C-alpha cells in the first residue's frame, strides 16, 4: 500500500531504459539477413538479443532505484 512517502523524480539510471528503445527504433539499420547466427537471420537474432538486453536494463534500473 501507499506509505505516504513521495517518490522522487526520475533518476539518471532511468535513461538506461531508453537504450533498447533507441537501438530498435530504426529498422533499416538491422533489416538484413547477414550475419546469421545459428541459422537465424540478423533481423531476428538482433531483436531477440535486445529483448534480453532490455530485461537486463530493467532489472539493473530496478535494483539501483529501488527505495
């Protein structure tokens, strides 16, 4: 429940959450087949990699900004 504490402004660590967004914002950058990785075209494994990186960024921001 709400304990009456006011949450602070955004921490600079929250900017880390923009990294996955910016990396996948412009599809022509990664819309290609090569280099493939374990049979997956670059387009697919690049996006899958950023899903994992986004989860890691979210976890790090949560740990560093948790009050």
